[in-house]
C-alpha cells in the first residue's frame, strides 16, 4: 500500500512539473524521479527490510491429525450428549464429536460407527 502511494505521489509530481515548468526542466524532473524510484525499489529488495514483514513460520497439520486413530467402522459406543445431528459420544475411555446418520439420538443410547472420514465420525 505504501509503495502504491509513493508511485501515485511521484506521478503527481511529474504531472505538476509538466504543468508548472517548461518542457526541458519537466523531463529532467521526470528522469530524476524515475531514477530515485528505481533506487528505492532496489534498496527495498536488497536491504532485507522485507524480512521484518515476511511470515517466518508455517502451519503444521492437515485434514487428518490422528484424532480417530483406534476407532473403526462397526465399533459401538454411548452417546454422552444428545446428537442432533452433531454431539458427543464415548468409545472406550475417550469421547469424540460425532455426527448422526439418521438425525436425533438421545443421550445414553448405544451407537455404532458407520463411517470415518477425515476426522469426521458418522454414527447411527
């Protein structure tokens, strides 16, 4: 954004030079402005000033982060909250967020895993 503002101001200065001074002086101003803009761009890229603004880290993770390891299709568990259509269920000692295949399932009902896909557990 700052660079765009700088270019706009430089262009405005060149336009003013052509309207306020004679043509020869206006071309000198245009040449000097062009050289100074090129030097500013060159300095910006070679001095490392952009390193302060650049992203230094990256996100680690993805669609599958291992939360459903140990679960399998057909495994049974208990709904520990109402599942309408999303709720919590317990499989073994762990609880998971699950989605109902058929709609509403009351708390305490026995459920079974129908499908596991990208950390999403579909139950009925």
